[in-house]
């Protein structure tokens, strides 16, 4: 059976971020809070979404290093301006 594509939403904050994974049906698969200094934990949450997940970052601070790290692993994160959600 083929694994469904997963979507990752990341709400970046200064010290901690919330990472949510969802499937094609919109069901929440996980929702975790990670410390931004723990880049391995951050990466592991994204990797849990499988190969080539769609990743969206919502941030006003500190997103550059995470975006660069994801891009370096071949992921294509999208930056969503905070004001767009209001």
C-alpha cells in the first residue's frame, strides 16, 4: 500500500516551534513542540512525514536557518507571511 503524502506546518517562534503533520484527508497525525536549538529534533519531525512532504513555515523570527537546512536536504519549504492568515 502506498503511503499518503503528508503536509507539515511549522509555526516558528523565538525559542520553540510547533510542528503539525497532516495527511491528504486533513487528519492531524502529530502535533509537537520543539526547541529551536535542537535542530536534530526539528529535522526528525519533518523526516517523519516521509519523502518530499509539503512544508509551510509561518514565522516572523528565526526562519532563515531552518529554511536553509531544509533546502539543503532537498526539501522545498514555503514561507507563509503571518499577515496572510488574518
